[in-house]
C-alpha cells in the first residue's frame, strides 16, 4: 500500500506543480505588464518592476492554492484514469476510500507547505515588494518594516507605526528640523485621517525644542498639510488578507483595545484559519470528478468544470464574507459557510460513486 500511496501521490503532486507553475507564470506576466505603465517614474525601471512582480509570487501561490489543488488533483487522477490504472487498482481490490486517502495524504503535505508559505514567506515578501516599489516611485519613503513606515516630507521626517488603510493611520510621529539639521518640533498623534485636503491629526501632543528648553501643548485635533497623500500610502499599505495570522491577531487586539472597527481583520484572520479546510475540501472534491459521473468525459471537460467550481468557491466565499460584515454576523460564521457547503457537495458526490 505504501507503493500505491507513493504512486498516486507522485501523479497528483506533479500535476499540481505544473498547474501552479502555469498559473503563477500567467499572473506574474499580467502583474509585470500592469507595472510597465509606471516604468520611468522616479527610479522605477523594468528590473524593479520585474523584481516587484516576482516578490508577489508567494502570496499569489497561497491565494491560488485551493483552485490549484482541485485542478492538480483532477488532472493527476484523470491521467491515471485515462491509462486505466485506476481501473486496475480497483479490480485488484483497492477501495475508493483507500485511494481517496492516498490523494489526501499528498494533499496534506502540499497544504503544510502552503501554510508555511502563507505565514512566513508571503507576508515578508509582500512587505518588501510594497516598500521597494514605493521607494522607487516616490523617493520619499526611506524605510518600511514591521515596525512602521518612515517618510521624508521636506524638512520633516514622519514615522507611521500602523497603516490601517491609505486614508487611516495610527501612532504618528512627526519630527521637524531646522535648516542646520537641529530638531525643532516633535508632534505625536494617536491617529490621523488623510484626504485630499491634508491630514487631520487626532489626540495630538506637540513639543517645541529650543535652547531655552522644551515646551509642550496638547490638541484634540490638528490639521496638517503634507505632501504625503493617499496615493503614496496606497502603494505601501499591506492589505489584511496578506498579513500572517500572528500579525492579524496583533492588529485585532490593538484595534479592539482602542475602540476601532476590526471587522476586516477578523474576517481575514478567520479566512487564514479556515484555509486548510478549504484546500482540503477542494482536494477531496476531485475524487468524484474521476470516479463519478464525469469519469467518462475528457480531461479538458473535467478541467473546465473544476475551474468553474474553483471560481465559484472564491466568489461565494468573498460574497458571504463581506455580507457577514455588513449584517454584523460573526466573521467565523461567514467564513465557514462556503467550505462547509462544498464539503457537503463533495460528500454527496462521493456517495453516488459506484
């Protein structure tokens, strides 16, 4: 049985790898082509665009994995079925349950790799990619890391600890310098909103530094004109779904303690938590494609139907998730609906296999 597991596993693993390579190549080319419009702005050249596109591949691989797992399993098992190898296995007394477990075993291995990719590789690559592009385009951003964003605005240096979106930031520090590079003013704000008219700082503490000493004043709200706008921040803001589970949990805790709406981050967190179930369901769904009512059709038709199911899964998951935010339904319930629906569909189809 170990030999059988390895044989089925290699077929599924190879086909999944091919599907992943093809889809990543297509998405990488599309991303690169989209970045060509920005080439020539600042220091943004073709090589920077190519590097930026390459850095997004780990995140794309993680996002595409449920669809890739479904198509890879369908193709791998379909090739075995086309060569009558699955028929021989069943004639030799190997049950459908045993062959399904062989597929799920290799699926668990791939799933473990994708979890590592999504938790450790993709968030760091995404962060570096956004920083790389922003630096090349604007020449204003000096440093972007897990500890925040540093931006130069004339004689001021701005540190933004948390970017909630391109229009809302938290924990802002503004350091203004004199012509001789001595420190003039330090302004700290709990949060800020950015719009076309400038910044509106909230809960502000401003300290004036001079040879006589330091004087401080407090403001509940303070307007501030800056060249740093939403367009600039949009290229370095990492969306919630691209953060790691640890990063999401930290953001949610922080926002809840400060009375901020953490709905988007909670939804992204539960999608991350439920992603193993979603990928497992998609792999399991490939079983009835080969042994069920589609066993007599060509591989092209199987791929077509599998692609439609994968796209349908994504659209339904996104729609129900957003609806849960609108109607105040707990995020974990909104995220669980689609995988459970597809799991029921897979179980029904498998039970009909003879």
